[in-house]
C-alpha cells in the first residue's frame, strides 16, 4: 500500500495557485449535493467504508442532501482539485492544507480532526547512533513532505539544521525500500507501511519518529468555509457519519476493519498495526479537546515556519505569517487580516453532545 497523503504537496503549489486563480469558484450558496475527496492512508480509510457501507447515504438522507465520496489515487491531485473548486471537502494534513488551498487563497475549515501520526513517520539509520550522527550524512526522503518536516523537527531538537547534513536526496516512496538496500543510503525518513518493512532489514535503527512530536502531523477532513457556512447540513451529515463509524472502530467491529484493511491493500492484522501508531480520535470530545489546546497553535507556527523556509507557503509569501490560521477561541496565528485556514469545533462538539 502506498500512503498517498505523504507526498510533497508543496512541489505543485505554483501550478495549484494558478489553477485556483483561473477556476475560482463562485461564492457559496445553499445547495443539496456535495462532493468530498479522499486518498488512501490508514486514518482516511473510513471515508471509503462510509461510502460502500451506506452509512454516509443514511446521514445525508437525514439532512435531505446527497454526499458523493470520491477516492483520488493521487493525494496531491485531490488537494489540487479541491483548491480549484471541484470538491467541497478533502482529506489532507494540516501542513499541506496550509500550503496549498489556504496559501492559494481558498478559505478552508478543519471540520473533523481525525487523527495524528504517533509513530507512523520515522527517521531510520543503518547501524547504531542517534540524531546527532546525522551530521555529515546524506538523508533520503520525499522532499517538501511531512518526512522533510519530521527531519527538520528532529534536527532542531539536537541543535542541528539541514545545512549540517551531506544533503537531502529526494527519493520517491516507491523507491525507498530499494534505496535502503543499497550501500549508498545511510539514513532515510519515510512513513508506514514502509517504516515497518525497512525496520525488518538487518541493522535498521529507528532514531526518531512522529511519536516524538505528538500532535504535529495531523490528518483532517477539510471543507470550504463558505460552503459550510451556507450549508450546515453538509457539516452535520459528514460529522454524524464519521463518528458513527468511529464508534464501530473503537468497538473493534471486525467487518468494518477488515473491509478497510483490504481496501488499503493489507490484511486485518496489518491495518491494526498501522492503527497502533496512529492516534485516532474515536471520541469526538477528544478531538475537540485536541483542537482547542494551546499546543495546536504552536504546531501551526512550526509548520508555517517550515513551509516558509522551504518557499512553499503561498505564492510570494513575504514571511511565515503570510496566512492567518484561526482557532476555536477566536485567536489567530499568522496574519489576522488574511485568515484562510480555520479550526472549528462546532460540529465535533455537536457529535460529542449527541446533537446530530
């Protein structure tokens, strides 16, 4: 299985920006038909199951709307299409949403904060050592992806920076295992299921992973802010369907879990292994608490600084504060006059209150 959500979204930012400017959607209005896009990753497999199981249809009918859930094999393309207005929502990471739709001027709201990586992403070296030993080493990873972000956070934790390495070597996820097996590769950064496969290789040593930065690589269902404001039924139907399935998953529903495992190209044991290193917010109250935490603001500042440093925080961004991010308490990071990304707990709180 390829974890498509991890690709380097920033690499296509300029093209996306142009696309968004050409295909800017008309102001949102009331409607009854909606489309959301998703791509394969452990925390997003529920979207496929919501579609095939009929749970989404049930909740959509409750609110007299229709919701089409579309799988897009290319994660970056799913965000491109959302940014261009082809979809009302998309499953994406916090980092890629800040850089692409928000950075392109598409006002976007985090409707359902689904999970964060809690060990799925890792820095691996050959043989003994730690983060300090990366100095002078080449490191293979998918450039401008969450792997690149994880590396930056790891290096910073020991007083190093990317300039202290012997370069970063852009390597696709499809080539990562083969690359590791060559003598040239000394260190790499990647994600599951590749992490598990590489750690089975002789001498592989995990020296840092996303559990060391809990809550920073976040997987979310984002929706167009104007569409949501004009159509609260859309938000209620999506959220109601999601948490019905979260209840089944939390209870260990084998049929649902097996279906999601098979759809992602693994078996039940393999999928459960991936879930073990994913902090799923099965309880909406937990998602609300996470989204309302002060730690989220610090995370988004770190993400914005990384994106700006790499030149992918919006076209011509003058600083890391280029895009404003709003939080449930009304506070902002970034530019308060240009808020294009919003964390809103309204609908998750309704689920927690049993009000959907």
